[in-house]
């Protein structure tokens, strides 16, 4: 009888036999943190009510991620996508116990700052927010080298979707985390072995990507191995896993197999924290290179991160940099506009990006590049208040046809003090 050979099993790759056990166990975290979850149930319920978006993250998922944050004990938590702030709130509560964890939350949504944080402020002390830096920003523009540099144990929530974000996580963030303990949590991925999601098409058309799904209104899902999802990232994950001989972790698998093997512990969890906060199904996945022996294959970066040159920009109408301006407390009001030109000549057709480094104190601002006739924006980015300067990266379609750079108020009537530290061109 001929043994079955799995497809691609003979392809050369890294030597997975040299792997050591991962430095985390999410199922054990859930059980080990049962007393903390029970003790904190009242505040968790208050936070869940304040966020008011259980369709995005249910109470049992709150408890699961809460236990992961407490058990893994990171010194940095990075949120890629925040939405209303379910994960932001539970991570902030976990950080109260951890003592050393910092949370950097990246999202374009203002729901946390405008709506949710004021609700939470009514029942927590001001220090509760001290660990949270909730930035309004384009995740694709963030300098992750600077963000991650000083941290040795990092928890990442990958909850922003699309292939560009997948490329960022797998090609930029993960290589920077490979030599330090890390864990990446990924929402909206179900295990079709346990989670009760159908493998059939249910009369739906073939899934053609999450953007197609948003446009068409279809309810199609994609199945790749055990992963069942509506999100593009499962394609990138499956590809990355195959190239690197890795398993993508399934929360549903870890919890179900653990508690099926320990039914007494499952009964204790139901008794101690209740059916609301306990479930062996999580509908999320995880990824880590910790404990794995390389070498690993990472995708190359595209866009401005693939740029190899950086040049100075002349801004004749702007005082010498750095300089400060104050935006008006009027939504979308222009504060300063100025022309710019590169010092170095670029070859025709070269993709280029303006990199405007600003420090914002106050309300959110916009950094935008106008069309040459000034009637529209070619590209625009929101930048929120932060304790450090950040970059706004703006696409320049044609350096020879340059519009003015604009600093303006964003969507709320809040003034801000803006320190423009540098404007440069990368290509």
C-alpha cells in the first residue's frame, strides 16, 4: 500500500523539527485567569456596555482576549484597527493589572475618543487611560521600527483587513518581531471543524474578496484549510504558512481540545465566570514565530516602504523648520497651505511620496496634498494628538505637477497646536 504524500510536503523549506514549544498557551491562559475574570466581571460588563458593540466582539471573546493579555503579559500591545474600541477597553483594563504594558491603538475611526472614552470616564479613574495612546491615523503610514524598538514582548491585534494590511503585518511588522516574544491575534476567522460554520456555499456566489463583498452585498465566505472567513487576510495567511511550514493557530481548536480533555475545568469555568463569559469557541486565529527556527520567508514591501531614497524638500512660503501653527476650531478649516519642490531631480515616472513629520497637541488635524489647480485633494491623512511626532505619508502622482501642501482641521471643531518638524520626499 502506497503512503499518501501531502501536496508540497517534499518542497524544501525551513527545518521545522528544530522548533521549540511556543512561549504561550492560550487555552491555559483562559483557565488560569478564571479568578481574575470572575473578580473583574462587574467592570468588564460596564466596559462592554460602554462600548455597546457586542456584534463586533461578544462577551466570551472579551474574556478570552482579556485572559490572553493577562497571561501573555506583554510590555506593548499594538492594535491594528480599533473600531468602537472593544479590544482597546479590555486591553486597558488588563494593563491596569500588568502595570508595565503600553497600548498603541491605530485606527481612522474617532468612535473611541468621541463617544466611548467619555462613557468609560464616568466610572473609572483618570489613570485608567494612562496606558492608552489611541491614534487616528492611516495604519499604512506608521513607523513600526520606532514603535517596536524598545519593547521585548509584544501582543498585536490584527483587526484591520485587506491585502495592504496583510502585506504590512507579514512583510514589515512580523520580521521586526521575529527575534522577540510576540503573539498576533486575528479576529473574524472561524475554525470550520468546531465553530458550526458551514462549508457549503449556501446558495451564495464564489467569494471574490472582501472589497467585492462590500460592493455586492453578498454573504459569501472563503474556506482555506480550517479557516473560514469573509476577509482577504486568510489568503495571505495560508500563503505565508505554506512558504514557512507554519501552522496558523486556531482559538476554536485550542479551547475545544483543552476543555474536552478537561471537562471538570470546563464545568468550573461555567460555574465560576458563567456562560456569558465562557465559551470554547472564539472565532479568532493567532500567529507567532516565537519558538520557531528560521530562516523565514517574508514578502517584500510595496509603496513608500519600498522606497530607497530620501531627499530634501524646499518650502519657500513656510518659515524654517521646525515651525508651529495653530489650527482653528472649525471642521475642515485650512490653517496653512504652501508650495514645495524637491531639491533632487527625480527620473520621470518615478513613484514618490511626501513625508510630513508633525507633532499634534489638541484636536485631530489633516495633512493633505492638493491637485495642481487646488480644487481637490490628491491624498490626505488624519493625524491625532500624540506624545511624539508622527509621519503623514502622501502619495505624489507626478512630482513635476505639484499641488500645495495643506495643514487643516479635521472633522471636529477642535483646535490643535501643530509642530511641523520636517517635510521630505521619498522615492
